[in-house]
């Protein structure tokens, strides 16, 4: 009888959750009539033939092509044909187009190009979700230093409240993978290595720019540790050259800092430069649109590159992204605060409360960590302080670990930005694809697990272990689903995750408003 490791259990559960999403969206799309939403729908090319196999793909996967998925597939198929599309960053459509160009060679005899694009996008996100769940499990083990919390957090990620967006043709899956992978490298390797996936993440979504904070924070930690090393060296030798200190500090902290920040910001800058060249260059320099696209652009009074310069070309700075968000999505400080938007605020309230409650409890339980910005002292310094009984060492593991500080600050900044400045219903999927704290705190609230299980925590608490022994021989069964948690707040959290997981798929697949 095969016994699975916790990592294998996470992988298998991630696969099972994606199968459930695909099956549920297909059934919902077939049984429930689509809502006539006032949303963008990419115009179909009348010259592309539609066969029975294309109709089959539409019936099976059509429920995933809703809301912004229409934009992503449109960009992958036609490019940035009009100004509205500039709000969506290019990495995900480019990867989908690349995969589709490979799959189209054998599939062109069965499907048209649009169907191949849709299949490519779903396959890509299916694969990325599994890789992300595994990567997130590794990251959680490194940061939390607690096997139980790491395992439960990874399982919760597999049924997260914004789960449908990780399977539909959205950039959330790619962004989450790149972000969590970069965070893992940042914890285990260096910022220089982590800067590349951080940069790719900023080419997938604009909020990837916020990840610069992780690089800055890591270098602040390095400077702190370096300071103690220099001080100890000075104490032992009696003197240390100031010039040597400056050279070493510049070489080991400032140069990697500049390189890391540059790599994160570069993709955003390149995309904005490309937008400026396309929309602010000479008239007629851009390729002309296909007839059906040109008709769509003109009938909807949209602006395409071949219609001349855009109105934002003379702004300072001439950023297409900020202009499009302001003009077409009305993004701005408190601009979403209207009575009719109350349902959307209620929709985002649970994940906002998770972030706020975690931050509040963290600050109450760990004031010394917060005042110290989570920058731990060296091991020698902590030993010295313990001998002098000045204070106890900072927590090393669990939800109160000093390593959590930067993630808490990151989640608070993103949460505040979502609530104050953008469409608040986006909050759930933005935080669920960016902030590990959502899952770590939720896993912390689901505290009690049954006995006779394996994978105990690092403290050896026999009453708090990762998974039931009987489930370790079953491929997909996990105690998170099979046995409801005992704590009240654990029951509330799990109910929220599962309810949003199921309802979200049903509503989204029928063009009904969701996160």
C-alpha cells in the first residue's frame, strides 16, 4: 500500500481541486443561462471556421471565458488592438500565444486558432496551479518552521476563495507562481536570484511592483547583520578600516539592491515605453486592424493605434496604464465609495478581515518584533542578551515568527490599496494571489486536528499534527475536508473558503458578478 508524503498530498489535492473547478464550471455553464453582463466580449472573426470540435471546446471550457478572460484571450489572439486592453500586462497572453503556436501544429486539423488558445490557457493555468501549491508549501515550511501550519496553508490555497481565477484565462495563476517562487528564493538564496522571477511577476500584473519591498527589506536585514559582523570584528581586532567597511557594504548590499530593484521595475517600464511608441508615434506606423476589429473599435468609440495619438501622450509622465485605469475603470482614491457598491464591499469583507485581524493580533503579540521591523539580531547578539536577561529572543516559528513581519506589512499595504483605490471586488483574488499571510493565518485558526496522525509539528505536540494516518494512504483524501475543524473560528474560515470556492465557480461561469 502506497504511503504519500505531505508534499505529494498537497500535489494530489491541488489536482483534485482543479478537476472540480473544471467539472463544476462546465455543468453550471450548461445548466444555468448566462447573465447579460455589460462587459467586454471579444468580437469573433467571421473568417475563422467553427467545427463541431470547436463547439465541443466551447461547451466544455466556455464557462471560463468570462469577464477579464475575454481581454486576455483577445490580446493573445489579436494583440493590443485598442486602448482598453493596455490595462492588462503582456506576460500571460504572450505565454499563452507561445504554447498555442506549438499546440496548433497537431491540433489545427481539429480546432481553430481561438479554441487552441483557450485550451492552451487552461492547460497552462492547470499546470501552474499545481506547481504553485507545491512551491507555496515549500515557502510555508521555510518561513513558518512548522510542518502542520505549512501543510494546512497549502491545502487552503488549493480551495482558496478566488479559486476559479487560477483556472480561467487570467494572469493570477502565473503571477502567484512567480511571486511565491521568488519569495522562496528570497528566503533561501538571495535577492539577486529572486529578482528575476519578481521582475517577471511585474510583467504579469501591475501589483508586482510592490514586490520591490521584499528586496529592500532583505537588504535592510543584510545591512543589519553586516553591521553586527563589523562591530564584532572591530571589537576583536581593535580597529577596522572605514574605507574597507564602505567598500564591503557597497559591494554586498547596495549593488545587489540596485540590480534587484532595477529588474523588478524594468518590465513595467518596457511595457509603458512600448505603449508610448504604439499610441504616441507617427500616425500610420502601427499595423492596421482586421475589418471586423476595426468595425468593433469604431462602433464602440474606442481608440486604436492607427487613429492617431492618444490623449495621454502629452501627460507627465505619459503612462498608458494609469490613464486607462482612470478613464475606463474609474480607479482612484475613494472613487468606488458609492451606495450601490455596498454589495461588492461585503463580498470583499472576509478576506479584508483576515488581513486586518492577523495584523492586529501580530502587533499585540509581538510588539518587540514590530518595533524592530522584524530585523532579527545575530545569534551571538541574542545569546548575549539572554545572558544579560535584557529580553527574550524573538519567536522563531509559527504565525508569530519574526519572519512573518514583512509579509504582514506587504499584505496590509495591498489590502489598504484595494479598499481605498480600486474596484473593491478585485480584493479577494488580488490578495489570494499575492499574500501568503491569508493562508498562514487561516491555517493558524484551524488549530485542532485528530490524533493518530503523522507529520507532527516541530514542537512535538501529539495533539496537533498535519494529517490523519489513515489519509496518508489515500491519494486525494485530506482531513481538512473529511473532518471539520473543532475551533469555532476554524469552522468559519473553512466554511468561507469552501463556500466562495463553489459559489465563485458557479457565478463566474455564467457571467454573474464575482470577485
